C-alpha cells in the first residue's frame, strides 16, 4: 500500500489533501507514525520503504516477484466520491517497484480506482512504461481479464490471473465492461466464477505452466475463513489446474492450506501500509507480516516448500522482525492452520518453515 503517507515520503508526491471523515491531510499519517516510533526521515529514496526486504530478496533471488499493489498510480485529482478512503502514488514514484525488481502487480483490488477511471488509465500506462506486468484491471473487460505470462526461458512459464471478489469492497460500477475500463470483478464464488477463471486460464495455458490465481477477497480483519472460500479454492485446483492461490485483502496474515500439494494463502497480510500509530485492531498486529517464498516442482506445480521471512512495519518501512515477533506469527499460523493440517516452525535464521 504505497499511497497516502508512503507517497508523501517519496521524492515525488501528490497533493496531500484527503477526503476522509477524520484526516484531511496525508502527511498527518506520517505524524501518527512518528508519535508511535520516533522521527521518520523525509524525503526518502525509493529504497527506503523496502528496508530490510531488499537484502532478503537479494539473498534468495526468487524467479518471480509478485505483489498486490493496493493503490492507484496517478496525479489525477478526481476521487471516487462514494468511497471514504483513497490511495494514490505519484507516477514518478513507480521507481519504488523497479528497485525491488517486481515482476508482477495484481491490480484487482478495492483501491485501484480510488482516483476514478482516469486514475486507473494512468496506472496502466505507468506500469506499461516501467515494463512491469499486471493483471486484474484494464481498459476493458478483455484486457482486465487477460492474465500475465512470465517466461522463465528454460525453467518454463508462470501464468498469473488476477481477480477481485465483491465482498472485498470493490463496487459494482468498478467492474470492467466491453466499453468501460475497470477491475476484473467476481460477483460471487459460484460454479460460474470457477468456469470463468478456468476458461480464462485454458485460453493461455501451455503444458508445464505454473498457474497462479491472485484474488482479493474477504474483509480486512478477522481470522475466520469462509467455507465458500475454501470450496472455491479447492475447485480452482481441481477444475482449473491452479497451482498457487495468492489471497489478499486482510491487513494481517491468515491461515495457510496445502490442498493436493497445492498452496493456498487465504490472506497474505500487508507487507507495507501506513497504519503505524493508528489505534484499533491491535490484536491482529497488522505491523507484522511475511515475505512468502514458495518453491514448486516444475511441470507439476506441486509445492516443494514454503519459507516465510517475518517483517515489521516501523517508521513506514519494512524491517526484519524481532525473534519475539516472529514467534508471535508462528503461533498464529499454527493456531489458524490447525483446521487445514498445516503448521510452521522457526529455524535458526528466524524464518518460518511450513509443514503439512
């Protein structure tokens, strides 16, 4: 979530005016963070917000780096009037995606149209100019539905299809149509939705492809996993040959499932946000998150292993989590994963390893 306060820290920033009920200046979120944890430098370079995460990425060197980008990238000032929270990042700050060598951004979420259709159009142009692949939103329903394909040469291809479910707060009039830009929106998690995703994937899939479905679903807070989400995830694996389900919307980590040796992340949490110092929901520790490194078998897409690096948002940047905080995350994942037969353990590097 690189908009709002994060945008104000970076070298280029939009007008800080907000249209929220209580805070009208995005810089006030920086003041809240400073009140909680001390001075925050400004302006900062694009490396600053990634903090310790850059060292982790350099050490592990993942083949594909994918995120859910929950902000519009635009200078447009026309905001969506029937929403109360609006995220945007100045287009020049898209460099912050390049410094982390992000390969793919999911745009199917409830903030990509915060600054109206013009804001979405500028978001698409900015990512195209930066040569960062995306899916989940587009200039019409055809481009919004089209998955991204990442060619790893001798190691095969990764197909990433991105969708947003209505229950994540995506308004109906955000849905892309034949004549209107918008989001790749699912009205429900029905058989029809399964078929839509299956047919989309089959149009582009080649033998041996690793298939990822990135889906924005559910509310922001709470550990409960809806039974319909589990059924839907299982059907995507059974009927659409999906290998990894990258779920997001919750501001905190949620349970992990491995179904028929395929990975399901029900809620991956916020790697970066500007909630530091905001009261409420403290029991969920939204300052703590994970970097997920999934290893899958080429060809079959079966999960070979999942290592997770615990992080903490502090001074509006990503920091390595302390051992006590990593242990807290470990305990949460063990508690919530029990229903799915998954558990985690801390290794000597303070990383979490998934067992199933």
